[in-house]
C-alpha cells in the first residue's frame, strides 16, 4: 500500500513534468488534449505529442514493474462497463477540453476559473456515480 | 531528435513516473477517493495537492518569461468562459471516471504496463474521442 508521502512525491513529479513542458516548449501537459491532437493537429505539431506519450507510457510501465503496490493485471471489471466508461471518458474529455491533468494539474495551477468549474463538475459527477454504484441498492417490487 | 522532442519525452517520462509512484495507475485507489461515503482513500487528494503546489508556484515564474526556452510562444487555452460544452463534457467524463476509476493518463500507463482493464478501456476511450470529433464536425457542417 502506498502512503501519502508517495502521493505528494508522485504529485510533485507530475507538477514538475507540466512545468518542464510549459517552460521548454510552451505547451500545457493535458493528456487528453495531447492524445487528441495526435490525429487532428497540424503535422508539424505532432512529434512532441508522440514523444510525450512515449515517455509517459514507457516510464510509467517500467516504474510499475518495480513497485511493491502495483495494481493487479488480470481483468477486474466487466467488459461492457469498461467499454462504456472508456467511451464516456473519451467523449467527455474532448467535449470539455480536458481531463484531470489539463484542467486539474495545469488549469488549477494557472488559477483558471474555467478549469476549476470543470474539476468541480467531473469530481461531483464521479463521486455521484460511485455512490450510486456502491451504496444505492435497487429493490425491485 | 529535435530539442523540443527531447523536452517532451523527458516531460512525459516525469509524468509517467509520478503517476506510477503515487499509485494512480491503480483504479481502485482512485475509486477509493471518489467513494466519500464508503471506504474512503485520500491518496488522490495528496497527488493533486502535490502537483498543484508545484504548478501554481512554478507557472507564475515561467509565464513571466518572454517566451518558452525552445519555442516561439506559449500556447495556452484562449477560452476563459464557463460554457455548456465545458460543463456537459466534464460531467460526461466524470460519470465514465466514476464507473471504472481510469482517467486518460493512468489508463495509458496501465495499458503500457499490461493491465487488462486498460487494454479494453483505452481503445473505447479513443473511440469516444473520435465520436465527439464526428459529432462536432457534423454540427459545424449543419450550421453553415
């Protein structure tokens, strides 16, 4: 089990990552935006996106192999729910122009009201969804 | 490799390292944070706090620079108003996030790390994003 110190440390590394990207090439480290631009941005604007995602996935995957608290690999949720959740996350982050990293880490760091509104909205929607799934029992008559 | 590609690669690597160390690739840890009325796990709050403490401080200094180190200009979001697409999009994302506990970054890392859940989730996520692109394009054509 990871401790709060791992959380703060990991969070600070994520903050440093976003700072490095902004300082070096002037871009926002929003994962959903970087992914979406991979297909739709002008050709000259794609190489840094691909490089960022390669770094993200490679470093993350390697680190996971050495952690005592890495998540279990076998499928742990039903396929239809995984597909539905993926569709909603992909659709919603594109519609709302950002996810936990773009609106959360970077938007809040820029003190953007728009991002704060987005973060509050997706947090509340997610908390309500978990509440319904885990704590509301539907009793059929 | 150009310098901007190397910078992006290093930035992505730091991000992936941070997500893995903080435990965010474990969707059950994330669901634990969202489960206020059950087995609450505050880990995500520590991660977000750690990240925003760094960005809130560092971005102020970076954005005072005349330009980024390796690019002509800062490319920040221009939209500032809170509109319906923002709130609807965020709400739809939130429901999907709450269903499983994956948001885009941890899902991509999980995919690379061999999590079977992510292998199903990520293709659906890309399809969802593409679906919005199609809907938006259709709306634009209809509005002309």
